[in-house]
C-alpha cells in the first residue's frame, strides 16, 4: 500500500511539474480594513461593568472599519495554459470598531472600542494569469482558513466631566477557525506585486452565545498589499 501511494503521488507530481510554466515564491506585507456585517453587527454599543477593571463592550462586533496589518509568504505554480495554483500562509491582525454610547458619557456618545483579532491564515487558491508585458495580472479565487490566536477589545470613554478612561478585555477564542472565501487581483511587474482582495466571512461570531440571539455577525476583510518575488520572473514568451 505504501508503494502504491508513493507511485500515485509521483504520478500526480510529474505532469504537474512538466506542464508548469513557472514557480514563484513571494513575501509581502498587507494592510487594508475589516468590519462585521449581518444583523448581529452594530455601529453603536453600550458599555457593561462598574469600573475600569471589569468594563467590556456589550456587543463588540462593529460595522465600523478598522485598520489591518499582516505579513505573508506566497507560493504558486503558473501552468503553460496560464492557469495557476498556489497557497499562502500569513499572520494577520484584523481590527474592527464600534462606537460606545450612554447617558453617563459626554454628549451621550463619547467612546470607542477597537476589536483586535490575531490569526494564522492559510489561503489555498486557483487562478488565471493575463499578460500585458512588461506586466502581468493574476485573477485568483480561494478560501481563507483562519486559525484564531486571540481576540481582544481595547476601548476608551470620556465622561461628562471630561475624564478619559481606557480599558482592555480578553474575549478568548470566540471561534476557533474562521472560514472566508476570497477573491483577489494581483498586478506583477518584474519582482514586485501589488494586490487587492476581498474575503467574506461565513462563521457567525455570535454562534453558541447564551441568552437572546442578536443575529449573525460575520467578519469581512478588504486587503491591499505589496509583495516581492525571490525567484526570477518568467514571462509568456520566455
């Protein structure tokens, strides 16, 4: 059986390598924005707790956009027919925001919570390359499999007297793995790539919550980034 599996793997790899036009390895940095959508996401929430040590946001899954940061390694094969197959691994910190409101705040609404979420993200994808030398464009579709590392809220409020208070709250791992289909466009020139992509979440962050069901809250991510290719680029006519 082991020999059979080995032969099967070789049989799959040989044609894959033989018809591959090029293989590419990139590293890059990512920014962009993210927010929650769905009936369980909100623009304004209230603050719970009686003091700084036990403050937390009633519903931290905000519709307001926060700034993302990340770093990634990207590897892909480009076949002779211009189709491509690849995978990316990344560390990302995704952020969303929600305003805080209440009678005890100045002007009735004087607070903000940032929900910072750290993930290890695995993104297998397929795509197609278009040539307009000296540049190329990759259109790719895949799925983010995002392993949750931490979810923490960082908030601040200002009361009617102008006193400002900051607080932190560890939300633990509300979900263990988030799943997000992802569409992305890359423009490649020499060893450099700029890209824009969008991922829409499938997992409900309110799933399993005790008490009243506020509806689903799903995390969506818009990415912009820059990558550098270690391997010499190969063009269609090479």
